[in-house]
């Protein structure tokens, strides 16, 4: 039996309700809940969330830390290349007598 009053819900304006929607977590835990989607994939659930487990866990979605480190290294390299170009330009100016 659904949790809502079926007579009070207008027809043809609400999404389909799945009372037995399965939720799959990245940790391997699965459970059933009600949803407008038949299958749901989540990264963190109550079985693996640090608030409930008491253990700290690093969550790096899509390698964000690695991407940041790569961007930081690329920016540093560009700064060094710009400084080298500036030094060459300054040396040419000094040699020309400006």
C-alpha cells in the first residue's frame, strides 16, 4: 500500500512511483526504498558514511585531487617558461643598450 492517498493524486501529471526501488552503493551495500527511479547508484550510504561508521574516509570523486595536482604542476611550468622568456628579453634589451 503506497504512503500517499491515491485518490488525492492527480492522474497523468506525476512521474511513475517505484515503491521497490533498489539503491546500490559503491561500497557494495544495497537496500530498497521508494523513488521515481527504479535503480539508483550512490557513492556513499549509511553503511559507509564516516558520520555513521566513525572512520574517516577520503572520497576522491573522479580523481579531483589528481586533476588539481596536474593543473598546479602545469601552471608552475608555464610560470617558469614565462620567466625564462622574460629573462631572454631583458638580456636582449640590455645588450642593445635600452
